[in-house]
C-alpha cells in the first residue's frame, strides 16, 4: 500500500514524489518483505468457543479498554482541536479502531468456515457481535481516513497510516492470539528489523517531501550543501575606513559610501 499509494498519487493527483520518497517506498517494501518472512504462524483457533475464550481473557479485555479510552479521547477532544493541523490525530483514530476490525475479521473468518462445515454459527451471539463491531469500526476508519485525505498529502497519509496500523495489529496479535510465544530469536529480530526498515522508509517519504531531489540534479544538490561565500548588500552602508584606532572626538572621521 505504501509504494502504490505514493506512486499513483504522484501520477493521478499531481503530488510530488522525489528521489528520497521513491527510496522510502522501496525501503517500506523491503521491510514488509522481511516482516512477512519472519512473521509468526497463526495459533490454531477453529471454533467460535475458542475465540470467545480468548476474547474474555483479562489481558485482552484490559487492552481493549485502553484502546477504547484512547479512541474516545482522540475523537471527542483532540480531533476537534488538532485534527486539521496534525496528521497523526485522524490516522491514530483509524489505527486504533483497526485493532477491532482485524479481530472481528479473524473471528468472522472462523464463523464462515464453521457455517460451511454445518456448525450453528448463526445462533452464536459472538457472530453478530463481531458483525456489528466490524461494521462500526470500518465505518469509523473510512470516515476519519477520508478526512485526513481531504487535508493532507496522499503520499504521506497512507505510509504513516500503514506504520501506525501495523503497530496496532502486531500488538493485538501478541495479546489476543499469543503468536509470538513460539517464535525464535532470529524471527523476532527479523520482524523488528523489518518494521524499523518500514519506519525509516516512511520517514524518508515524509521528512524530505518538499525537496527537489532527483537523479538529474543530485550533484547540484550535493554541491549546494557546501557553504557558499558570504555576499553582502553594499547599498547605502557606511563603512569606516580607518578603524585601527579610535579617533579623537574633534577629529573628523572618514567614511566610504558603497553604491
């Protein structure tokens, strides 16, 4: 999503994507590949009863309560005051809500498998709770994502949203499904390094978006980094010629006028 949104917005919407932005997209793609290679396998959850037991665990309930409190704080307090000027406000709302949408999709996937295998999933209350949660979370995400796209640059919105959303999803997986328990040290280091690579790519895409950097003018940009000679405006500036010693008050001073 990071390279596609940045590249398509540069061609279709006329938004700027310089050399550092393209490098940031490449780093995001590399980091995502490393994360997928070292990602943990899903814990086997086959029935809605197992999903219900996981959702009722105290750790996940506390985590969900914190996310809801943070979401209400962002929506009712921070968004009206800082949403128009800070790109992180709306995108954080979308990312926090994304934790509930991902969990709902996971549970509904189990329900759909159970439905086709003949299980009475429609009579299970968790199925409808997940449907309502999914509809509400997706509606909220679309609402605030569109608000962010109306205000800020598209090539910035999607990479930052990707990083925030991925962070929330990884945290949710750790707490809800405990997918990282069976991971080796190599896989943990690889996943963390891949995620840091994504963050570095997004930083390059965001921090230097206004710079005119390309392969054609790269030597000129590097040369411009050297300190240029100081030029002064000599118009109407009085410069004392003889400043080696202090002249007496009764002695007239000599000035030169540069024009």
